[in-house]
C-alpha cells in the first residue's frame, strides 16, 4: 500500500458523514427529517417528506460526497486499493455519520457517486436497473438492493478486484441498511413511492 493511503480514506469518511439531508431539512425547510417518514437522512426520505426539489438536491450532494474523495484519491494515488478503500469509507460515513451519533442515510446516493468514480459503466448499469425496478414496482428499497447487486456483478467482469470488492461491500452495506425494508417486502407491507415522472394513478 502506498504511503499516506489513509489520508483520502479519513477525508472520505468525514466528508461522507456530512448529513446533507438533515441540513437541507433543518435550515431550508425548518424540518428535522429524522423525525419524519422513515427517520433517516437519505434522499428518498427527504423526497417523501419535503418534495422533489429537496430530495433531488440531497441526492446530488450525497452523490458528490462519494464521487469527490475517490476522484481526489485517483489523482494522487496509483493503487486501486486506495481508491476502493476511499470509496468504502465515504459510504460508511454516510450510513454511520459521526455528526449524528452514527446514524444517517441508507447509502444509495453516496454509493452511486462512489461507483461513478470507480467504474462509471458499472454504476450506470446499476442506475438503469434501479430506474427500471422503481418505475415498475415503486419500491425504492428493492430497486436500491437490486441496482447495486447488478452493479457488483458488472464490476466483477469489468473492474479490477479491489474495485469489485468495493462494489460488493456497498451492496452488502445497502442490504444491511435496508434490512427492515426487506422484512416489509417479504410481508407485503413495504411502502411504495411515487416518483416525480409518474402520475398518481400509476402507483
């Protein structure tokens, strides 16, 4: 491993831990999203509680906090293992934010940003899967799990092993973060979410 490899990893965790969904809700809308909806700070809950503009902004900022540290790591380090660990740290920071007593979002947006920086084709394949599953079922949780599963499969064929392992790690983290959603999916009680491009009667 290259010297000072831990610097981008540490930076990625603290950047990834910034709870943009919480900050947008509190300072732009006067709402603590942790006390509404599913209670997490991710883009989906912000969208449900505050609407498409707030949810879209949260998605963008959360994706950037995964994308930026990996790009910085790629600029200064040649070892893909450093890039991979940096991306993993950003997602861990998002889900287990030190600023919110190790609570946060469920990892989808930040993982997408990491994926774009590590293997754009894999991330886009996962996003297309997410988009298709969401549009057909309106289950964002199911779409997130399947999207990152497919992204990890693509990485196995298209990316170096450290990056493949990070895609797999992101999938497992997202699966863990959605464990209660999985139970509700099995029980048939999971909440559906109407996306901005859909009409009310489509849900």
